[in-house]
């Protein structure tokens, strides 16, 4: 088995906030992240497989790049993650982003099998997800633009 990884970057803002918490509890739990702020994210997507006999590729990296751009980067780069359609009502932590990205990308991988997704929020903080079943809580709320 071989593992091939494609890296992509994007910049986005977010606010970590649970609508079921009081303002005081949101501030206590999320601290500075309860305020609107941004990150320069790095996304690493690893596909596992055996190289095809006719190409030597596990997956064509040009195709993987196009899928990443179309499905994720074009939708989140320079956006407020709380307002991105597939993140609406979800607290946009790196953990929740990784699960949602996986759900979107898994069905689009044309060869091999999605093996790992790493999302770096900073040089020091990242999450790795390998597709284990996880339910993400979706809240029925939308931020008011003026409140952000």
C-alpha cells in the first residue's frame, strides 16, 4: 500500500460559539476564539492505494488538486466559516471542519481510498481524521452579521 498526500492552503475567519451557552459560558469555554478571528489553514489529504499499472499513479495529483479546489478551497478561502453553506449551524472548530471536509471529499476520490485528512490551524495546532464515524452537532441558528 502506498500513501500519497496533496497539500492545500486557505485563509478564513470564524467565531467559536455555542448558541445554547450563555455569553459568559461561551467566553469561558472558547476564550479569545469566541471573538471573530482568522487562520491561515493548511489541509493535507492522504489517499492510500496501489499504483495503476498503466500510469503508476495511486491517484492523479492534478485530479486530486482539482477536487480539493472545487469542493473545499473555493468554498472556504477568504470566507467566514460560520457562513459557509456546509458549515451553517456547526461550531467551526478544526475538528468539525475536518469531519465535514472528509464527508465532502470521500465520495469524490476517483482512485484509491481516502486515508487521512490533516487540518493545520497553525504551526502548533492541527487535527488528523481518518474517517471514523462521528456525528457533528448542527444547531438551528444563524449569526447576525452585526453581532460578528
